[in-house]
C-alpha cells in the first residue's frame, strides 16, 4: 500500500465514527503515505454535516495533527461541500475562509431532496428524468469554479436506480464539461459497499475519464478506520488496466501528479 493516498474521509465532526487522530494512526498503520480529510460541509442544516460552530474546531484539529504526524504521514485538509445552484456566493464564502488543500464538490440534493439518504421520492420521476436532473446539477457544480474534485460522480445509482434508456451521451457531455473546466474525478471505492455494489464512478466511466484525459484521484469515503483505503486493490487494478499511471494529489489547492 506504500505511496498511496486516501482523499475522502469523514470524522465524528460530520458523520464518521472516529476522530481525526484515530484515522491518521490507522492510515499510518496500513502504510498510506498521504491522507486528506473531507468532512461534510453543507449550507442546509443536516445531521451528517459539520455544524457551523465546529468548523473552526475542524481547522484547528487538522492543522495541529498535520504537524504532530508530519514525520510519518502527509495530512491534507479538504472538505466535501454540497453544491446548491444559486448558492455559489455562500459556498465560496465558506471555502475562502478555510486553509484548504482541496474541495470535493458533491451533489447529494435534487432540490430539497437528499436523495442519497432518503428513498421516499424515488419513483416520482422516471429514472431517465432523475439522471438528467442529477447530471445537470453536476455540470452546474463543475462550471461554478468552486471545486477541485467531483465526488462520487455517479452516486445517483446508489440504491440501484438505473436509467430506463441508455444515458451514455449525458455522461459523455458531463465528462466534457469536467475536462473543459479542469476538474479532477475521484475514484471512490465506497460504492462497492453500497447497494449499487460498484465503484463510483463505474469502470465504464473511469475508462471514459482516461479517454478524455481527465485526471483522477482515489479515495475510500471512509466513515470509520476500518474503511480506510477499502477495496484499493480493485480500484488500482482497474486504473492500471485502463492505462492510468498517475493519480492527483493536492496541496493548497494546487494539483500534483503521483505515480501509482
Ligand atoms: Zn458524499
Ligand atoms: Zn463522503
């Protein structure tokens, strides 16, 4: 596992089960070279995100631990920020106040509906319509210029909700927007443990990312120490088989490539 990174991890400050320090110690134990925290920050009040009062605590703790463990592991400071159309200014205000290494932009809401925790509205639209609404939001998030990475790109499939008709053009258009705007796509291994039981994004989309020269990073979306770097072998084998030789790391919102 030497040389690898995990760029998507949650702590008790959002919906994770362990502290930053516990996560770091485990990451050192399993041989990760670099980790990035990405607790949820959300403009809406939800129980799974860091409460506004804890945001300075998050910063203080991560910066302190970065120094404490600097000889053993590189610790990066990221957040997983929810995108809401029309709220770009408010989102930017939060981001600009934090000394972040990277920002993951994620879409967990369609309108007010938190589709990845609340199953109640599935069926209200056709799945094709749902996919269009979701990827339209992803494209808006990408174009907003707020984010460095797009989180779990095809998470709309989480509960095994698949389009009625082939949506490869929609995905293709979305990837072009991602490329044009210079964003990174994370290969999130957490999807393998969700109902969809598949990497997010799917192997087909990873291949399309390679085709479009979209750089990728790798992450586990760990909500506990046990989930750190989960399914990395599967993810790395896939990336290498497709042709990827490098992944992206971030420092102070600047990108660097690292060999895999
Ligand atoms: Zn997420
Ligand atoms: Zn997450």
